[in-house]
C-alpha cells in the first residue's frame, strides 16, 4: 500500500477553495490545527484577505465565509 504524500501548503489551499461550497460562495469549516499544520495561520489569513473572505473562530474551528458579504453576529 502506497501512502500519498502530504499536500503542499499551496495545494491544500487550492483544494480547500475548490470545494463545491467555496466555489458557490458558501461556507466551509476547518479545524484550526489543520490550518496551522498545512498552511500556517498567518499565510492562511493572508489568503483570506487576498480573496476578500471572512472567517470566525470558535472552539478550535474556523468557519470560512467564501464570499465578500458583510457578517453580522447574532447573539
């Protein structure tokens, strides 16, 4: 059995943002530890800024809004 090589940071980001929900301007969720492991938090935040996307963090998860619409926090 061959174990696939881990994705490069660029390949991981490409894979993430080519998910159907991301392509359609929806919402995706990832564990913060995976983002830190595969890409690094600073690089990921730079990519979000470059795309004009927003994200919120809660309980070790990042919820990423793959659009440029404003976010309103509902309490």
